[in-house]
C-alpha cells in the first residue's frame, strides 16, 4: 500500500500491540496502513467531517479491512473508545492539537503514547505535552513537497527540559549530523533571521527571544 512518507513514518512509530486512535483521519490511509501492512487487529479512525469519513469507509472496504477499523464522527478526543492507549494526530496546526488535548485532560491518563506531526507551532506542542505529563521519546523530520514536518513521539512520564531543549527538540538536536535534520534547522534559522529583521524595535521581548533562538540554531548547526 502506497502512502506518504510522513504517514509511513508515523505508522512505523505506533507501538506494536497498541490500540491506536487517529484523530483527523481524513481518508483513513494511516489506519488502513496499520491494519494492512503492520497487522494491527483494531484501530479507531475519527474525523469531524462526514464527507472524508464516508470516503474513509469506502477506502477501508476496498482494502477489505472494514472489520478492523472503527470509524467515529466526532470532534477531537470525543472519539475516544475504551481501551485506546495510543493517539496519532497529523496534518493539523499545533495550536489546534494543543486545544484537542487540553479539552480532555482526564482522558490523557489513559493514553500511554501520543504521536504528533503538527503543521506549525511545534515548540508550543512540545511545551504543552511536557506540561501535561509526557516526555519526548522520539523525534524525526520528514520532507514532503519542499516542506519539513517534525514528528514527535511522547510517552507518559516526567522529564525536565531546558527552554533550549524544547525549542530545538531534545532528541532532534542529537541528530544534527543527519542531512535532513540539518536542512530543517537551516530552514528554521532562515525563518528566524527574517523574523528578526521584520520585528519593530519596540517588540523588545520578541526580538530578545528570537535572538536567543537564532543563537541556539547556529550553535547546533556548527557543532
């Protein structure tokens, strides 16, 4: 089964024998892949739009895996089913991901693993998950259509991180010899330098923070 590199990477990170829920499943390609290629026995695929979910059901039927995927029309973690211990969300804005998690704090106690690939605000996502009682187990970067997408695996547990770690990624910064990670950091550095040029001098705090981030990026690129 052919799926995007981003979804394939996420699928590879879902723990074996877990019971995953994919929020914002769109056409359920990730869920179908987990069943078809990774032999998962059951998966929950949810979306808050009826159209994509109906197409998802058709896709599952064409692969003859409908009996292993439960489709739920719901908003965010309202789709939670008893026994689910792993959550995946990708292709969504980071602030929206944070809102979904914050809206159902009580349910998070039942989730051992959370795999996220935000389209933006990745640092805000890291900060939020750490506050919610998770630590960063794995971090990766994929590139699609000339865009870079970080992928995070969080597990329930406590770890302390410095501000620099949450910005760069505590695991990602250790992979700074990998070509893709270097390219991702270089792209981020360019964006921060452009931001600094555009910020008015009256934005003192924002300029100060951006200068710090530029310094961190340059250091990790030079190491």
